[in-house]
């Protein structure tokens, strides 16, 4: 064992696109298992045990993606590498997260056995659940780290080449939205949006405005992260938003489908803005403009879809006109934080 752990010193190898794609798809299994489990916790009040079909799907997904990541490291060992040299580029954090996730899973079982099953907001603050979500983030984003500096990706990758990374980051976004569901605007039904922005008295308007701001950051930050690294191929943001709405859709049983479709349309508008503005780390003005306009367009669609399908425009014009503007300003601020100064042009 000591000999196996000793680093043999070779440069760590890159895996193939096919390997990353398998990692991403097994991560999809893992992520869908969590969505099903989240739906069960939200909608089935009679849950009384850790051993449920929903946990079976979730933990079998973990076993599948973990086994695959471990196999990639074992392939390096079989090729004569030792220690870190056996672990492919981008796979180390995911590999280290596997035993940590298993430990938190055991802690979660013990927590449920002795303290009961969470069915409300307490599920989002359980220490074992927080440990599971952090380690899960490291596992599902493995394809993103693999692609980040892979020599065959380049600055302008195709959608097919970037697909595993996009899937991984999009599912990571769903995990974040799940644990911020108390401020997730993607869970609102159209009628609730119209009602909230029609009444100044009561907490409805405050909660919706805060949820819009928080969800804006959750959706836009991963996109800005990618746009700073690559010239994203058309369809990237649409795909990411289509995956991102699955978690809130599962929790609401897709009763707010028009709102969810509106977010996917916002992703399409963002793709069009990328095509038009060509934002990048070397084009700070275009990057900032994209950040602000993407957020403004997405939340204008949110208000528009809610009004079209929820009974008409909200009664307070300042709220439904100002909401998208504030979202755009938050997007602009995010752009400035992500790229305060333009990167130098590459030779």
C-alpha cells in the first residue's frame, strides 16, 4: 500500500471526451436520484425511514459515478503510475470526495435513525445533508475540471466537446438551488408572482424580490464563470438553464411549467447575446454588458410569462418594471466582480 501511494512522478494524464461524457452521464443519474429524493421529502409527509426507493436511486447513482472515477485512477495504476500520477487531470477532487460522501451518507443514516426524517426547511440545514451536498458538488463537477485546461478544448470549443462540462456545472447549479429553495424564484407559480407584486402589504412582495435577486445570482454566476474561460458555443446557456429548472420542477411537480419554460427561454436569449456581444476575459465591456443584459432579459421574461399565464400584469407597476432592472444591475455587479480588469490578449 505504501508503494502504491508513493507518487511515481509522471505528469498526470488527460482522459478522453468519451470518459468525461460517461462521468457526466453517471453524474446525471446521481443528480436525478437527488431530485427524486427531494421530491419525496417535499411531497410525502409519511416518510419514516432512511431505507426508501428514493434513497436507493440516489445512492446507487453515487455508487455508479464513484466506481467509474475510481476505475479511472486504477487504470493509471495498471499503466505503472503511482500516487497522484495515477489520477487523471481534473479527477483528484472528485476522487477525494468519494470517501467523504460515504462518511456523510453514514452520518445521514444515523441522523435519520435517531433524530427522525426531515420534511420541511430543516432538511436544508441538516449537517449531514450539507456535507453530502458539498462532496456531491465536487463529484459532479469532475468533467468541468477535466475540460478546464485540457489541450484539445481550446478557446472556442464545440458544443459536443464542452457537453460533459456543461452537464456537470448545470447539475451543480441544481444542487445549489435545492439548498437555497427558501429563496428560489423558479418555484413560484405564475399566479403567485402576480399576486405578490400586486400587494404592498404583507411579506409576498418582499419574499419574491429577495428570491429574484438570489436566484439571479445562482443562475448567472456559473454562466459568467464559463464565459470568462471560453467563447461558449451556441446552445450552452439554454442547455444549462434547461437542466437547472429540473430541480425546482421536481419539487413543485412541474405545476409551474410556464415559469420554468420562461427560464429556458432566458437561456436562449443569453446564447443570442453571447453570439452578438462575444464576451470574453479580454473584452471587459462586452462581458459586463452581457452580464447585465442577460439578467435583465431573463427576469423580464419571468415577469412577462407570469403576467401572460397568471391573470395579467401585477397591480404595482414599480415592482414589475423595476424588478428586471434590479436584476440587470445585479448582473452587471457580478460581471464586475468576476472580471474587474480585462485579461491581456493571448499571442
